[in-house]
């Protein structure tokens, strides 16, 4: 028996416009494509943490808002509302929606960085999925130090799906949630950070997209594709 607060909202809880979005986006890839077309929420003028309802209303999302949007939509199609949070060495953390398809793990995500978007469901477990983000996470200061998978249903009756207010309790839950340590070898991290800085300097501050296992990524937003084919290439 499903405990109160853990069940997905009934269709009647959504507005007509929200139901239309849910009916149109039935798979993780369709959700990713929808998010790719949204303007990234840079939070100018004030910090936000909007629910699915807020994302639909404002048509903009940052990473955690995108994860909540994906979780709410795909929960209506039978996917558990799971998110994976990354802890970064520079405290600029990242959150993605994660799911399983035929026993393999994939993700839906939105970011200002090309390599931190979605992944196809080809990973054996959550750790392998998390590791696919490690090299693309390296920039001037960032780097993954830990990851954790959380089921949003642990929030019980808290309305992270449809609240018209900022849902800060989600952020605090993820901060408090246990994370597992993971890291790149220090020498590899230094090589990648030097390459990243050189690429940005040589290419008008464009962010690179040439990473290993790029074929395991889902489609990128159009603003991320400008770097395709640029040199220098990622160090092998």
C-alpha cells in the first residue's frame, strides 16, 4: 500500500496546460528535448527553486528545477522520482533526474555546461552513470567529489511537485542526504583542467564538448553545439 504523500498527484491536480505537457512528454528523451528548448534559469534578480508548476509557468529552469520537472512528468508515466546529486570541490553542485530502462541507468538534466546534460540508459549502475559526468565536470574550479541518489518521495506530503512557492526543502534534503565519494586521479584532473582553460582561451570562451563517451550523451541544447568540431581536442 502506498503511504499518504508518496503517491503521484491525480490528474485533476494539474491544470489543463500542465496536463498537456505531461501527455506530450511520455519518455525521458522527450522530456530532455523539452528542457533543452527552455532558457536556462540564471536566477538573476533573486534565487529560485521552482516546482514543475513553476517551470511550466515561467518556461525557464536551472538544474534542480529541471530535475523536479522531469521527476513530476515521468512519475505520471510510471518512473520513480529519483534524482542524483553531485557534490563539487568548489561547492557548485549539480542535480539530475535518473531512471532505469531495461536494467540500465540513464538521466535527464539541464545545465550551463554541455557535458552535464542527459545520458542515454546504457550504464550498469548509478555509480557508472555518475562517473560519466566526472571529466565534463572539470572546469576552472569544479570537480565531482561525491554523488548520492535520492527518492523524492522521502519528502512525504511536502509539495515539491506543484507548489507555487520556492521548494527549498528539496535542496536541504539533498544536502543532508548521504553521498558516496568518487574522484578522478589527481594527475588526470590537472591535465583536464589545463586543457579546459586552454580551450576556453583559444576559442572565444566557448565551452568544449569533445569528451569520451560522447555517444552516450543525449541531445544537447542548441547553444551547446557551437563548440562541436573545434580544436584543441580533449587529451586522450
